[in-house]
C-alpha cells in the first residue's frame, strides 16, 4: 500500500484493503473507472459505478486508488 499526498492510497487489490473497513470510499481502477464502495465491517461491500473512463488507456501502472469519502455508514 502506497499513501499519496491527498489522502489517497494506491494498492494492487482494493478488496483486500477494504474488507475490514467501515465507511464510503471512492475507488479508481487502473483503467479509469470510478466506483463508490460502501463498507460495513462484517457484511458485504456495496459497489456502485460512478463513471466510465473517457478513453481506454494502457494500464502500465496496475494500482487502484482508494480515497475515503465518509466515515459513518448508516
């Protein structure tokens, strides 16, 4: 896991990192897809696609970016 300046982390497998988290996260794939992932410890993750990439790019860097949007999940 690599933490960047703006509170975003870069990982190879986002499911591994988000498995035991609580909150809402914005997850960006290496290809530019953006997902909103809602996590509740002990339950399944809820994943919603927010946007598709504008163009297909080569994914030389295969890391996913994760940024916490909200801590509390009702």
